[in-house]
């Protein structure tokens, strides 16, 4: 139970930092809305609904990347990470707390972006929404680990998308498939499998990334 | 190597369907398999590094992935030539193996970006090792994803009933595979020796200063 309490405390800390500083969430919101408007002009007339679903996924992945790029910056700047690593809690709790906080930001951004997508482009059915939710979990789980790696590097803003995008390709396949396919169950199951595999892998390997 | 080339170019019977261009198969597929093997080796060394914490595994993992990336790039090039010869296009998204290699190539290029961006030290070694481990998890997952995403056109040579080749073709294939694996092993040893020498020299210089 202490593990869950640690995770909850770490998540709360991130949410509180965001509430006071407002560094990440407004940027994500504005970014995703601007992207949708850009897509309206990028899609020629009559290019069809499937193209819009594809572009929605581009918007989601890049919005997540925007949030993830900021995820560990406060920790790095104020050397909080050293303190967290020294704290008497399991290191993977740090990863889980950050993943949950990033997930909350991403869901909040999507709470605005998805209705806007329906308004501007095409309706979304339950399978498409399920795909978005499941893929969010995968992106945040893998992304918060990659972001912790990248933040120690010299060129962290450039590095993060390079690290995450090849790993996100299966999620995009699953998400787009769930939105456009006639039998979305296969794709949802695939995204669920991805989440399970990579969440366990990230959970197990986080400790090695942050310790000196 | 020489024997493999002779067998592949002259001895093996021509494919009735594809003619001369099919001969690139004897180079393309062994290179692809060797690339997978190198990535797997890199991941095993990475796992050993995380597990045992011995520093030498870092360099071994890095060199194995470096070789894998070189062979992966060669796979893309030979695959592209083969695609041009038999389908008339330099690139096709319907070939699952080629798309998978493109994804892997991007992934492992990012591995090098990560390595060159971090400061030398145990943290870089461990981060690289974790990323290398993600790579071997990504291979089957991406393969599944690409297969889900597209229809299946690439000629399937290895099915559940075993290889679909005649005896002499299969023998040639095996010799080529052995030759390419041997080449990869020699390159791996040479690069590892060079990198070790480099590290020793740097240490020596620091001691002298």
C-alpha cells in the first residue's frame, strides 16, 4: 500500500506544480487546436474522412511529445531527481507517478481536442475513442521513460521525438486501425498488448536510467 | 565468402518466375538475418550489463548494434534493388519486411543519437542498454503492427512447412548465410578491438597528463 501512496503523492506533486506554474497544459491545448486548424488547410477538398483520422493521430502523438518534453525539466533544473532517487521509495514509483501525471495532462488536452475534431472534421465512435484512451496509456508509459533518458542529454528537445516516434508507430497503427477498420477489436487488442509489454518493460528498467 | 558468391551467382538454379534477379535473395536474406542476430546480440549484452554491471558489456553491446545497423542499411539497399527488379519500383509499402527494417533502422539511428548526446559514464551505458532492450521488444511488436496495417504480398519463403526451396538452392542459401554471419563476426571483432584500443589509449593519456 505504501507503494501506491508514494505514487499518488508523486502524481499530486506534478499536478500541483502544473497548477501553480501552468507551464505545460496550456501549451498542449493551444498546440493541439492549432494543429487541427492547420490540418483543415493541409487537407485538400474531398480528401476523405480516413485522411482526417490519420491526421488526428499525428496531432495526438505530437501533443503528447510536447507534454513529455517538459515532463522532467523541472526535476532536472532544480535537481529534484537526485532527491527523489535518494528518497526511501521504490524508484519505479517515480516513473509511475510521472506517467500518471502526463496521462492526466494528455487526457485534459484531448477533452478539448476530440470534441473540436468532431466539430471540425468527422464523428468518432466508441472504438475510436477506446483506441485513443489505450494508446494514451502506451505513449505516456514509454514516453516518460524516454523523456527521463533524454533530459540528461545535451540536446534533449531534439532527442525525445527521435527516441519516441519509432516506438510509437505500432500505437498509431492500432489507433488508426480502431478508428477506420470494420472490425476494430483486433486493433484494440493489439494496442492493449503493446501497453502491457512496454509498460512492464519501462516499469522494470526505469531504475537503471535515473541512478548514477 | 568466395564460395558463397560462386554458388549464389553460378551454381544455384535460376528461379523460373523471377529469373536472374532472384539471385540477390542469397545476399539479401542472409544480411537481414544477420542484422536481426546483431540486434539480438546487442540486447543480450545490454541485459548482461544491467544484470552484472560489468563495463565491458557496454562497448560490446554498442559494437553489436553498430554492426546490426550497418547490415540493416544494407538490407534496405539490397531489398530496394530487388523490389526494383521484380516489382518495378524502388520502394513499396506493401513489403512488410522492408517496412520493418525501415522502422528498425530509424529506431537504432535514434540509439546512436542517444549515445552521442549523453555524457560518457555509467548512466549513458545503462540508458543505452535499456534502449537496446526496447529494440528487441519492438521487433515482434512492429512486425505484428505492420502485418495488421497492410496486406501481405512479400514472397513467404519460410512457412510452417519448412523452407520452400529446392535442395541446391537451400544449400547455396545456407552457405551464403554462413559467410555473411562470419563476415559480421569478423567485423564485430575488428571494431571491438579498435574501440578497446581507443579507450585504453585515452586512459593512458589521462594517466600521463
